[in-house]
């Protein structure tokens, strides 16, 4: 199920995604197209794309544990000043404070935790709501 609304100055969309590449790519294309239409710069588009991909991958892989029967909901709003993305999976959630910092020497070789770190580095705001199966990300356009 997909619903979207756009005008020349804003875009909002809701997507219920299955773990299928075509579903994920369609949703990502919609969000990125709206950002590009509002002439966000290349660095902004890159940052938002990376955070969106990481959040969706985490939701499907860790949240839903790859279960094809479970969905991920993506809500987004894009306007000239900011991009707001909310992603919710059907998993049990997690404690974001329990994720090891991948930049610390003892964690450098641990293959998890990087996505969350990247999301926090590239977005203006990242909030994970209890029980840990919903992430709210905001990117405020520079300038």
C-alpha cells in the first residue's frame, strides 16, 4: 500500500513495504525524487539516501529478522526546509544504548552498529522510540 501527496513545495508519503527489492527501491526513489525536485544539494541527497537505506536495512534485517510476512512502514515529509522520515518495523525492538560504538578500538571488527552511527552522523536528528522498533530521522537543510 502506498499513498503520496506532492505539490511544488512539499511531498509526503506513506509506504507499507515488504522485504522485496522493488518495493524498497520504489519508496527510496519517491523520497529521493522529492528531495531532488526541491533542489537539495548533492551532499544533502547523499546523506539522506544513506540514512534512509541504513534505516530500512536495519528494519528488515534486525527488526523483522528477515521474516517475509512482516512489513516495514515508511512515512516521510519533504519540504524546502527539512526532510522527516519515520520507519517502523514489526519486530520486538532493541535498546539503542546497547549497540557497541563501532569507532571504539575494541569494536572495530564487530560487523554491527555502523548503520546507526552513520544515521546519526548524516541526519540532524535521530530518535529511536521505545520499544526500539521505530526510528524518527530529521534532516534540516543547511542555510
